[in-house]
C-alpha cells in the first residue's frame, strides 16, 4: 500500500492535513474476485447512478455504487409525500438488492486521481443530515463534522471506468438567512421536515395562548421557486390543508395561506405560455397566492418588525423579506430554486496535476505530444453553471491553458452535474434517466466510439397544480393518442398513470396504487413524526 502524496491538492486544508496519510485500503469489495470484469465505479444513487447500475451487464462489468445515501428516490412523487398522499417508503428503492449484482458503499466521494484511477471517499453511515439537502454555501470540506464520531476513516477505491452522477445542490444565491432558516427540497429528509413543520405550525396556532397575529404568521407557508417542484409542492400542501387538516382544526378555518414566489414573470416557464397562464389562474382560484416577479432579500426568525437579536425559535414564526412587499410573517419557507455544483465538482474537480496519459486522448483522437502533456490542464466546465462539460458520448473533458481539449476515455458524467457541449437538454430526471440508459447500452455493446452522440428524446412534461388538476405538454408531432396540450382532470389522470407506471419496482407500484385508493376512502395521512 502506497501513501497518497500530493494526489489530491484541491482538498480543503484541514481535510488534506487529515487525509494526506491515508493509504490505499484493500476492502472486501476490492479483494473479492470479479472474474476479470471491469470495475465501474458510479458516484451517486440518483436517477443517473441508480439507473446505470441496473443497466450495466453483470457478465461484463462489476458495478460499485458510492453514495452518501443507500437508496434511490423517485423524485416526481416527492411532493406527494410532503402532502401526505404517500408514505416516504413508497418512493424509495434500496441500492442493495439481492437480485442485482451491484456492490455498494455508503460514502461521499471527495476527490479523483486520474493518473492512479482512484476515488478518495469518506463514509457517511453515521453522519447526521445525510438525507437533507446541502446548499451552495456549505462550509468547505463537505458535511458539517459537529461531533468527533461523525468523522469516518477515509479510503480509496480503484476504478476501470468512473461515472460521475452526484447531481446538484440547492443554490441560495447568497440570500441572507436562507441557508440556515429555509427548508430545501431534494430528498426524503427534506420532505419529512416540510410535513412535520406544517403540522407543527397548526398545533402552535391552535394553542389558546397564541395571538391572532402570530396564528396568521404561523399558518402562512411560503415556497420560493415556481418551477415544477415548487408548483407541485404548493398544490400538494393546499390539498393537504384544505381537505384534511382544516377538518381537524376547524377553529383555524380561513387562516392558512400558501404563497408561491418566483423572480420570473410566470410559473412553470418550461411550459407553453397558454399552459403557464392556465396554471397560474387555476392555482389562484384554488387559494394559492402566486407572487411572480418577486425578489427575496432575506429570511430570519422572529415576527416582522421584531428587534434583534434574531435567534432560532421554532415556537414562533419567520420573517421573509421581499423587495416588492417588504417583511412577511411565515411559518415555513421552502426553497426550491436553482442548482449549484456540490463540493466534488466545484472544488475537487478543477486543476489536474499531471496529464493522464493512459486515460486521455486529444479531441481529434490522437495521442497527446510530450509538449502538450507539460501544459497546465484542468477539467472543462460550463462557464455559467460550473458543471462538467462533456462531449456527445458523455465523456469528461480536460482543457489546457492554451485551449487544447483532451477527452477522458474512462471517465463519464451525466445528470445535473454535467452539460453536453453540443446542446444542453433541460436538467430533469427524464434527461438523466435517458443518459444513463444510453450509456449503459453503449458500454454493454462496447460500441461507444461507433455510436452517434447522445440525443435527448422529449417524452413530454407534466405538472400537478392541485385539486385533481394537472398540465401535460407533448412535443409537436409526437402525440398519437393524446393532444399536444392537456389540462384539468384528464391531464391529472395521465399524470397519475404515467408516474405509477414509471415507479421502479412492482412492490412500490402496488403500494402507491393501494395508498391512493385508501386516500379516496379515508383521507391522507395526518400523523406528525
């Protein structure tokens, strides 16, 4: 075992001082016989990593998934869990499966050594907050190590092929107070926090000692970001409150409010203008306060007009400050706007110490000359987002200071942390799943070089807008049995059918269908835990 000397220079200083003594660890996974199969290390267990790990042929490859979470989340139905329509376990698929030959290590990847073809990782098994979203303002060094026992022993994993599919984190745009006081919405832990806080606010507002003004603040729920996730979350919470919670708290009838904020002039801007207007009008009729063209300036604990210091107090409300309306009292603020790159992509995958001669070829397919190898190289990234700029075959690229480009033949990136250089499709689960299936097929058939570049096939866009109504938009010319645009209850039926069929396992398909049926007869789950 050789010590890591200078292999990962981009690590933060404290982490580097602790990890520079790390030695290559021969784990059981690395020792076990793979029958000469290629080790494909997949970073991430989201739409890209999970789908690809199931797509790769077990006869040719030995996939190893490395992720801070040991499960896959069916994100299109994540808002339904926050609104009580589904249980959290209904949209979760475990990465470990006795019927699937995929290895798994619960850890976070923090650096990649292209020359030695290794990934440096830290276990996240006993860390707090693993299932809660991290933001673009997280302290450098990754997870907050608040306790000594949260620090895992770092280790290295060798790869033959590497897939980077770590996704993105929430961008706060450095809005004061958002990082510490808002609830982000990307994972099961986030959904659980939203559902718990809604019930918490109702219980606090129902206390006889709570003033009318504080009740109004506590029962005002703000959602920032009017994309599909924010819009569906607002609609799901509206259904949950109006259909179920008000029957439990009749004294609070007329007080709950849901406000949907966005800096854009319209909601669901990825839809046709007519569908966007329909969504906005429908949501307003259903009682959701849609506030477009609004700019958020801050979020803090305490009532509007309160004097500092502003200390966290969940028994009270928060104050959301907007440029247009000033200070607004809210019981909860959910932040669902913008993607930012996580630490691995933004901090570690930057400069390259030595040109990886065994892995990289020049853009034209030739071998790099000695003079070119001596140049300063770095990962090629999109200027605006900082995402990895991949070629048409999803391969990660390097760029020199003289603007030469090299393509890594054994490192791929897909999902929200990567952008195609020949035209970027939208950052959606649909795109990531198609990228994973395409790459898996190409690797299985060993015909990546002979295949045409990846091309996204738009299967349509859907969004739930509340009260059993939805939107659906199909690409022009693709609709055979349905119109290109569909709204209302018919779109809601298609929405239900599509997501039920897309749910991964038959176990969860049956559970979701049965739960929807139970909700029709007995109402949603209103428990707080």
